[in-house]
């Protein structure tokens, strides 16, 4: 992941942020995509200061380069999908 918070701040990305609670912990999530549309399969997010990419595969969301905590990735993806009607 070559992107940092500084380089993201310099881009003209309309970063939309929201909070999610997972296992009694609060996380701040910032969507880094310029546009969200119905059939989107990849969403870049800033999750507590770390750039992550969510990938949708067979109706479930996963972190791109990690198999850890699939349930967390899916909850984030579902929250984004519900909020933005994807």
C-alpha cells in the first residue's frame, strides 16, 4: 500500500467518513472512492488510519490482502452498501 494519509489528503477525493461498532469497539471509516455505484466490487477505505481495500466476492466483502477477520470486512461492506444503497 503506497498510499499514505498525506498523499490522500492532497488528492481531491471527497472522503466520506462514518463510524462503525464491531465487537464493542468503535472504528472510524473513511470512504476513499470518488464515486460509489450499484455494481461496485472494490472499495478503498481508510480504517483507523490504515488504507484498506474491500473486495466483494459472491455477495460477501473481504479485505484485499488479508484473510483475517472476514466477518469484520463483511460488516463494513454491508454498512457501506446499506448507507449508500449499493
